[in-house]
C-alpha cells in the first residue's frame, strides 16, 4: 500500500502525540524486536519507534523495518521514526482519500 501526500500529512499529525512503543538499541533488529514491532503495528497500525544508533545504522534499520514488516515510513526525525501498516481485519486509523 502506497500512501499519498495527504495521507502522509494526516499520519504525521497523528504521530505528534504518540510516545515510542519500541526502542531499538545496541543489539539492533533482533527477532524479538521485530516481533514487538510486528505486534505493535498489528495492534495500533501507526507506531513510533526510538532508534538509538548513528545515522547510517538508523537508515539501514528503517529500510529493513519497511521491507520486513511491509510498513510505510511516515516520518523520521533524529532518533525517532514513525511507521504505518493497515490492519485489514480491524482498521484503527481512518485515512483520508
């Protein structure tokens, strides 16, 4: 699913008040961390993650999360990244057209 500009703007507004639900640190994207991200995306659809590493490592992690989880990157600011993945059975976030 690809998001258009209007939908991305809407999601960025919604992420403003969210707190990070998963923190990725020294050990990187382990299977347990990926399972937590998957669970958070299934439950919330829109999640904020704290990525504690240097810039290049964060970029790699973001690309890997997008690829492995099938999520869309909404925004990255410093060490915080936001992702969205629609839950087909129980949609939580109402996206504009």
